[in-house]
């Protein structure tokens, strides 16, 4: 099968790039399974295992798609729908009610259910990008995400770590932030690393004891959760969005109450890092993701719609931030 993967950002991502990494992992695994992959992405992209065709929004998409492509997998907005069989992965949230394409795939069960759908594929990571975890933990926990984005709640993470009296390393933020409300952090036990990726991020995760993630929105999936668990870090987070389906009790604690998360962190040693790692290897690798998508490719190739009706947001969120106290 020849699959075209369409996205409107350069691959590989120059920094973090969640969706960009997911589509690279997917394509690499599809090739490993014997398929051909062509990326339709902006100029400046590169790929060692697949073809590259440049995306140009001034040109209709159907004039860009190679003739020998069997199925088109879209990960962004496009200027026209493919004439060939296609599906669309929705990676983010919307708070507006409108009909979504019938061939839309969501990235978690919770994500799909909020749009009245049952069609989802969990993201999966490529273990080769991370190396073998050492499970040799130091005395700190970490936060991983865009700390300037208030729904990620780095402020809550700092408060929890301070109450638990454990150092916190923030991957994805700086000590003084003026972008979305002023935040000044003077606590010397809170260490900021800015936006990190690659080997530097891997080393920081490998040396961490746990992942603190008190989000205040409906997380569609959360690659940071899987990355952290891969390195043997149990997850301490709020139960919003995909979190309850990704974090069973043996690999973490979920609560909207900060005092419960504080108590759980004080019992970090009760979690087995190898159990966390093995959980990812059994459920959240790129091979499992690719195999799930192949089943959906077959459906659209057979002329079937993935959803019987157009998915549509069921409930508009009126609260700016979900519960956390």
C-alpha cells in the first residue's frame, strides 16, 4: 500500500513538535511493515525512509498527491478533500459545534466520545528515539509541556512539588514568564530547562522519579505521558481528557485535589519503574499505532466511512479551566 501523509509543518520538527514526531514514527513503522510512504509537507522537510512532496496551499491538493498513492492520511487543514480514499486525524480540541468529516479519527477514546464518535487510534512512540532507560532515579520529579500555556498548569505543578518537598524540573518553561499572565518563580528547588528535545530531554526524563501533570483542560492524548512512563516515571495528574484511559493505578495517581497528589508523590517508591516502562511497550509504540491505522486504511479503501454520521462536539466548554484545587 502507498500512503500519503499530509501535514502543514516541516518534518522533522526543529524543536519539540508533537504531531510532527507522531507522523514520522507512523511513516517509519508503515515502511517497516512493508508499505510505501510519501509525506506531503512544506519545503525544508526531509525524511530518510519516505518520499517528500512539497505542500503548497496555493495549489489544489489533488494536483500535488502522487498518482500512485492508494490512501491519503491528513493531519491538518487542507484546501480541498482528496479524490482518493482518505482519512483525517484530529490531534487537537475545538470548542465550536460544527460537522466534522465522517472519516475523522481521534487520538483517544475520551477525545472521540466528546465528538460523538467511537473511532480513535492512540498515538505511539518509537522506542529507538529514546534509548534504553536506566531506571537509576535521582531525587526529583518533572513537568513536561508548554509552561506558557495556562491549561497545562505549571503553577499547580510548582505548588504540588513544593508541598511534597521534592525538587521539580520544568521541561518546556522558563523561570520568569510574561506571555500569558505574569509568573515569577523564585523557589531554588524548581529548575527550568526551557523547550528541550532530543538527547537532552531524554537524559532529564531518564533521571526523573515521576511526572507531574496537573492539566486543566481535556487533554486529547498527551505524548508527554507516554514518554515519561517509557522512562519508568509514574504519572501524577488530574483526571481530565485522556488521562483516565492512559494512566491505570499501577502506573500513577489521578486526582483534581492537590493534597491527594502530594500524598501520592511522597510514596513514589511504591511504583515500579519497570512496570511503567513495560506498560508503554505493550500498548503505546509506533508499531501498535501503525497496525491500528492500517485497519482504518483498509476501510476507506473499501469505500466505507469511518463514522456513520458527522462527528460534532457534544458539549461546549463554558469553564475556562477544568477543576483543580
